[in-house]
């Protein structure tokens, strides 16, 4: 089963994104802080990581940089999910190695579409 790791410290965002992913048939892993996100990314090797920028312990930027700099996880597709829509935030996300940048609120339909395009059907 294809895995998606969802990292966000806001429980309602975590649940709504997890719901969309589960409905599509993906295995869902969740983390509420950057350290747990990194640990899960290394242990579980998800095909896709949806990563909030502002999280406790380690920021989304730090998590992304560590995922992308580790030979074991560098192929993981990372989408930054954030309320920060400024161009400077987007540039910082790209510099950290993010494959995509999606601002909140996001369309569940668009998110579902991107999951399928990145991972294929579950």
C-alpha cells in the first residue's frame, strides 16, 4: 500500500488531509512535530510527505532539508502545505528542497488530484 506522511500541528488540518488520503486508499502516517515527521519519513519511507512549515521541535523547512539531504529519503516527494503564501516563503521552501508548495486553505479536490498524479492510484 502506498504511504503518505502528513505533518501538521493543527489537529483539524491533520484530520481533514488524512481523511482525503484514506478515502483515496492510501496508508496514512501522521506527525504533529518536525522530529516525529523526520523519524517516520526515515522509518516508513512514504512516497509523499505533506509538510506544514510551522511545527514544534523542527520546522517544515528543517524537516524538508533533512529528508532531501539523506540518500535514503532524498527521492521522497515533498509538498509544503502552509498558510504562508508570500513569495519569500515559497522561495525558502524551494531552497529547502520542496517539490511543491501549496497554500492553505487548499482544495481537497486539487490535493486528491496531486496525490494520484504523484503516487498513482492506491
